[in-house]
C-alpha cells in the first residue's frame, strides 16, 4: 500500500461501538477537567453510519453510566421506557410453559433503561464529537501496523472500488495508513483485528472464547400503554436440554416490541437452524401473546461472547488496548455487556489520560488499564459467574444448579475451572447420514422467512467487489457436506450459503456481519474478511 495516504493522530479507536465511544468521551472529559491540552482522538467505523452495525437486547444496567455521563445526559438518552414489570418463563415444548413465581435476583432489572442500542450509540457519538473527537464512518480497518519491534503504531483502512477480480474500478480509492500513539480496539465480538492480535501476541485467556448467535426482530404492535416497560425472559424450548439458549421480549414503547432468541454455538446436532428456532420461539403461545396483531419491521443478528471470565484475554498489548465485546466482557448469566463495555472504556481512558500527561505510551504505561478493569463492578460480576456457562453444555439441570451455586457463593463454587470445548468441535455427524425433515412454521407478519428478514436489516453490499467470505479448501467443504449435511446453510441467519448441485454457493451480499460462520464451521474452513467500508447491515433501531 505504498500509495496509501498517511494520517497521524494521537489516539485511534477502531469501531464506533459503546466501548470505543466511552473511551473517547471519558478521555477527553478527564483531560479537559484537569485543564490539560487535548489529544487528537480519531474513531474509525466500518458501518455506513454510527450504529449501523450495533445490535443488542437491550436492557442496560445503569452502573455503566457512572463516571461517564452526567445526570442531565442520562435523562436525555434516547430511551423510551424503563423496566416496569419482569417475568421469567420455562418453555417445555411448542405449547407448554410455566411462569417462574419469582424473577431470580441476578436477572432482576427493575427501572433499568430498555431500548435501542443503535440509538444510544448514536447519542454517545454526538457527545464525543461535542468534546472534540473525530468520527469517520464507511472505513473498514483491515490491518494493524506494527514497528520493527512488534509494537502497534497504527492501522490501515481497506481499499474501496475494487471489482470482483480485485481490480480497481473508476471509483477506486486506496486505503489509508493512520498512525497513533495508542490504538483502542473496540471492534465487537469476534473482531478480526482483535483476534489476530490475541493470537500473534499470545494474549489468550485460560480457554477459547465461546459464542451464541443472537437473532432479533423489532415488531410493531397495536398500541398498549400499559405494557410499556414490560420484559420477559425464557429458557427451554426450542433449545434442547444440553444447549444454552433463551429468549428475550422487551416492550420498549406502546407500539414496539423487541424480541430475540439466543442459541449457543456449541450445539451438537448439525440439523439445528437458529433462524427456524427463532420462528418456533415466536410461535409459542407464551411468546405470541406479546406480539399478537403485530408486524416485523426490523431484523438483525450477531454473535455474543459467552465464554466469560476464563475466556477474557490479556487486554493490553504494546501500543494497543482491547475494550468491550472483543475482550469477551459479557456477564454470561445475565447476557449483559453494555455496562461493562462502558466501564472498560472509562478504565482505558483513565490510563490513556495518564499516558498523555506523562508523554509515555509504553507497554508498562498502558498496563494499569488491566488493573483498573479488574477493579470495576462489571469485572466482579464476571468473576462471580465464571463457571456458570460451561455446565449448561452438559445439561440444563446441571447448568441451573451451577448458576445458583455460583451466585450464592459469589463465584467460589464450583471452585475449579469447568472445561469447555471450542464451539466448532462440538458438532456431531448426521444420524444415519440423512437430514431429518425440519419443523414447519407458518409464515405470518410476525414470522417472515429468512430472506424477508435480511431485507428488513437494510443489508447492502456492492456485488461487484471481491467476496469477503472465503472457503479456504473446497475439498474440506465436500467432506462437510457428506458428514454434516452442509450446516452452513442452516447456522447462517442470513441465507449466505446455499447448497446447489452438490456445491456450496456463497451469496455474500446477504451477509449481516454476525461472524457465525467463522465460529461454527466444523472444519474452520470459512475465513471472514472485510468487505469495503460502508457495506453490510444498516440497523436504525436495533
């Protein structure tokens, strides 16, 4: 990339998610309060607009706002509701359910804000820009730049305007090289640059990260003021008894319900189809009554890091800090990470402020970020539930008992590290080599098919560009078809992969950037690379 434009900044944040924005906002405000000169803070986002690639529940633990936002700013957040009523349900099969008579203490969220993480992210971006941060969207950061000693000194953005053969078109734009004193990686779950850094620098946690795929819709329903702020959580059906999974139903306004189904990617049966399970979930009477008379209007999917405490990597490298979902900072029992992402951002900002003041961004100067992160309430929550997720891979009953023990003993029991195999190793061959008939779910306004859902995600890719989803070895692909029945066409929530004439066809234009394929492919034969900046989903209310 000798023709790349070279740009110099002070702090470079990769990704405009909650963690990066919290870092930038806290850093600038900290130094401003101290009367210090401000650094140039640059945030680069691959989505077309801030928030386009952000997706979450989202019931937000307000603990993350402390030390970041003022009371006035909290009051002005684009949140339409606070949790007013909570319920917890066990779904036994397609019709039977039991309402748990109490909400487990660890799941309680009374008066927590509930709403769109996309809108919250856009709000944080506005605050960052008001403090002086620069935000550039539609630029995919494709590579970290290191000096001769292996220190991260910046990043490169990808080229734009390449045709499907990789040749420049008339609208070609070369990438840029952005040099910085420190790089903050806030790419989100399964971030490519973050994973590369973890592997190249040996930053791995005690065990490999484990994920779930979360599939979400926004459904417009007939107005009902009384239900605003009502939330419900479910476990059981349509998950099997040895796979971690559950549903979320949030009434975020009188006319809008957010509904989500999360399914752990260490599932064993290759015929499982998370999108179909999502439709089964919505058809259950206990769920359907929340969305009766409604219509799906928005859709999205993403992977959720569930490995927890033992899967968190070292968050500091020479020249770089890792924040948010990219570090696996998600409470695996509550499936909440927004507040921990904010706390990580504040911890990173405090460290960077010290580095800026002392003009020292060495590895030793960056290391206090790790200690500050471990002093947050969010980290203590991670530690308390450090062994909650793994037992669910054995069976639901063991998982529930383990969760109760962990919560009651503040994480002291089980006192050993419960093992977990990597997600892609858990898939079993098809029984008898034949694919069973999938369950049938009737299409309806609240249960659209997969391609209709993809349309509602706003996903757009220039189709005349190199395919960003690489099948590395077609021979392994053929083996996978025979042994597992081409599971990629089921685990992908966007119908990117189709089996045609005995071969897998890749329709990358449907890609939601969820990374499920890279995580779950049993042969690890799919490589997720970056499409050109600005492509992908365009979430506006997720």
